[in-house]
């Protein structure tokens, strides 16, 4: 182990040191202290290195000045804020470059209010020389149709070009005539003029905003059995021609026809009226009517060979008990049905009986 001589610091007063190496002041410590900071940091204090630093600084300022002389980059953006002295709708042109099949094509973009509207070739570009291909001009649509189909689809699923179905181009079918509406007991009878073929019938109710297809028929007539009495309906007809599995040609829609379905149709007359004698009365019964809008029945009676007179009115129960008869007299009975609109049917066949 070698001993390092430690010499006292010169000068008067109390002396301080940070380590034993600093106190010993060996050549190794002085070299380490000289290289304590970044490489070549001490050389910057020398005259020749200082000159080099000044050269580098001057070059940096020069390069910064050259960068400031570069033409500013302009972007085509919509004008979200008003621009002073700007005339709305005035066209502006921007030069740009578009990559097509690996080649750079110079283009000239026309913009209105910050939105590109036309692409043409740049006449100053050596490659395009003012010409623009259909692909270059059509590239403008990429900015305005984000929901466009990016691939071939079939029934909403990914497909390829091999499954495409050819589309037949045919003249449009003849427009059908205006529908004629006729109320009937079973609904609306809709008829129209048109060449033989297939038709599509559309209907709109009084409280509906749009038309709804209700039927496809193969003749120029249709009976709407779902129509309700007291409701106004509007009908239109369209001629269709089948061209394939999922293809059809459609004509223009016919003119509209509107009418309210009114109930002017009486129910059928009751059938099988039966009269049975009882003590002090005659019991009547008959088959019940099937109509949905049936309101009740009216009973008519005639004494001997006299005329029929209205005897009573009952609800939908198909029976009645006549307790006003006189024993030994001959009576004839007939029954009619009436609906909720007040329409009355014809009288049933008469049933005769002698009261007990």
C-alpha cells in the first residue's frame, strides 16, 4: 500500500476540501477534474475552439434565415371563420400531386369556400401537362361520399364480381289508369284500366302519412276486405314486370282515388224461424246471423190473414216470447235483422201457429 503525501494548503486561515483526493492533489485527480464535464468541453474555452463555435452559430443563423424564406404551406379547409376581404363563392386554385398506379400526377384543384369542387391537370407539371384522367377527376367523390360501398356486396354481405347478376334494360311499363272505388258488403272494390299483367296496389288511411302496399294482383281489380266502414281510404296502383329473381320493372304510380267506405248494406234475413205454443204465450226462435256489425232483430206479427205489424225489437239473442196472444187465434210471425248503421234486412219466411 503506497502512502500519499498530504501537504497543507498554503495561505492563512481555515482551509476546506471535499475529498481526500482533492486534499492530496494528485495528477490523476487533476486529470479527472479536467474531464469532469462533456467531451471537449474544456476545448471550447481555448481560442481556436471558440472560433469554431462562432462559425457554427453563424451557420445556424444562416440556415434559419433560409428556412424562413420558404413558401408557406396552405391547406384546403372549410372557412369556419370569416376572412377579411373574402368574396363568398369566389374560386381559388391549389396545385397538388396525386399518386396513381405508382406515378405522381400533377393536378390543379379548384375550391369554393374552402371545399374542393373540381380536379384538372396542372399545365406546368411535366408529367400531366394539364391533362387529368377519369380516376383523378373522380377522386373528388371520395371527399363527399363517406358511406359509399368500398367493395362488392350481395344481399348486404361481402361478395365478388363473379356473382353479379346482369340487369335487363326494358322500357318502363305503362302507367295504370286512375282507380275506381265501389263500396260493397265485403269491403272496397277497386278497379282500374291497364294492360293484362301484374299490379301492385297501395293504400293510405285517413290517419296515415304514407302509402302501404296491400296486395299484388294479376288482374286490374282488387277487393280490399280489411277496409273499415266510416273510414276514408286513398288508393294508387302500379304496373310491375318481373325480370328475374330479384328484379322487376315498375311503372309510374297511377293517380290517387279517395273515398269513404259507407255501410249501406243490410244483414241477411234470419233463417229457420220457429214458433212453439205455450201456456198463454208463443215462443219464437231462429238461427243467429253471422254479421259482425249485427245490432239486433225486429219481430213482426199478423193476426189471421191481416197485415204484418211490428211487435217488438230485441238484441242479438235469437229468441222472443209473445205473451200478448189470445187463445184459439191464428198468428203469423216474421223476423228481420238490422245492423249498427240501421240497415234492415228483408223479412224472414213466416211461421204460423194457433195460440193455446
